[in-house]
């Protein structure tokens, strides 16, 4: 079986004056999957999305998006993609319904009114459909924005930080909508600053650091590089020794001790070692616990492990040039 890549880029570069926003970005997003472009502020995520959606031209490198060359067939690419930006593109003076109808007409969709109605229903906006979008909550606006990008049923949808600034409930709504799109066969490339979001949604994560891919892998593989930190707190030194024996057995790693807190911890790459299991295992071994925790790695942990924080040689040279 051969994999079709809906987004395939090689060596994409973009500079803004002296800033090298992208320094050779290679991406391969398989058809029908969700790819999470994960990286901190300034990594180049938005620039990547703006290039891949033809809003900006690359200085170097090439890409094919939905079967078309990004530069030579930009119009064809545009017809096959949807994009939701970091900043909403909907007009606040118009109602949700008017916004979607307008988009449908702009894109010459047959039955703009029906399309608008269906999308409003799908994103839970039917009740608010005839109110100006400026009265919508942040979550509603983001859903409307997402709906607008789906007016034309894109082959590939680009979402730039779709949930930044949303409350947990709204964030979950967006996540559900994105998952539904995947089941319908849409390829999704989303950017995020949150490891949790990439973990929840993405089939593959591309870690972007200073305009380049620092690492690629499944969410589990990425987290496993760092490992989860498990820790138990117990009453006295004797129990600490017992707890350490159990942790050693469970994780295969050498436990570390914090005698002041009565804490014993270890790093594990075993994602089945959840908090309930940890507590059960220690209980079964007759170790009385005061506290226990399982801390998955944060994006910061992952970054520290996978990126080289020393100043980049050619970046320094560029800056001096
Ligand atoms: N239009 C622009 N003009 C100048 N610098 C820019 C512009 N857009 C982005 N940059 C710079 O490029 C780098 C990457 O930015 P961006 O792609 O927005 O990162 P991210 O989306 O990951 O936060 C940053 O250093 C940013 O300041
Ligand atoms: Mg951005």
C-alpha cells in the first residue's frame, strides 16, 4: 500500500528582513490524517501555514498541496484548501448566517442558503444564526470561522492555533469537529503551542523549532522520548525503600529520592502506567501512600530534550551579515 501525501514540502524557506522565519521546512502529511505542527511562539508555524495556503510565496523550496504545485498551480491549490487563521475572518457586523452565505457565494457554492444552514446546524450555531457575529462568545466565533472554512469542502484544512484562548468546553467542541472532519476523509494540518492538543488530535506531530523540523513522530513516541514522571510520597524512610523497589520494578528506571518530602520518583516510558495503576500496584505491595502523581511531559520538557538551545551557527552568521 502506498501512502498519498496531501501536503509534501521540501526545504521551504521564508525570511522577513533579517528574520529567517522558515529555514528549510520539510513536511509530509498523509492523506486523511491530522498533522500537528507543534512549537512555541515564533517557531514559524503561522509562516508555514501562510506559505502552504498560498498567502505568502516561499523564498526557496517547494511543496505540493492536494496534488498541485504550491507556486506554479497556486490557484488550483487555493480551490482545494480551507484555512482558519489565528485571527477570525468573519465579519462581526453580519450575522452568522449572513457570513456563511457570503462565503458560499464568494466560492460559488451551489445552494448557499442550504450550505449555510447545514454548517450552522453542524457547529451548534442555529439558535445564534441570526445574531450579529460580534455578539458571539470566543468559542462561537471560532466555530463560525471553522464553518466558514468548510463552505467548500476542502481536501485539506489548515487550522492555525484553533483553540488558543478558548475555555475548555469550547476547546473540546473544536476538537470534536476536527475529529469528525478526519472521519470524513479531510486531511488536517493544525498548529498548536499545546502538547496536549497535539496529543488529543494528531496522528503525527511535527515539532517545529526556529523554522525547522526538530522532530517528527506519533504523540506517544514524542512523549516517550521524555517519559512520564511518576512520584509517590510516603511517611518514613523504611516505606521509601519499599516504594522504591516497586517503582524500580514498574518503570525499570532507577528511582530518585527526596528525603525531606518523603518522595520517591522515577521516569517511565510506559504510557499504561496511569495514576490508578500506580496506586493499585503500590497498594498490592503493601506500601501505604500519602500522595501519588503521574506527570506527563510538558511541551517545555519535550523541547528541552529534542532541541539544541545553543545559538545556531548560521543564524548568527546571518544576523552578522
Ligand atoms: N510579517 C512579518 N514581518 C516580520 N517578521 C515576521 C513576520 N511574520 C512573522 N515574522 C517573524 O517570523 C518568525 C516566525 O513567526 P511565526 O511564523 O508567526 O511563528 P509562530 O506562528 O510559530 O508563532 C518570528 O520571529 C516572527 O517575529
Ligand atoms: Mg502563529
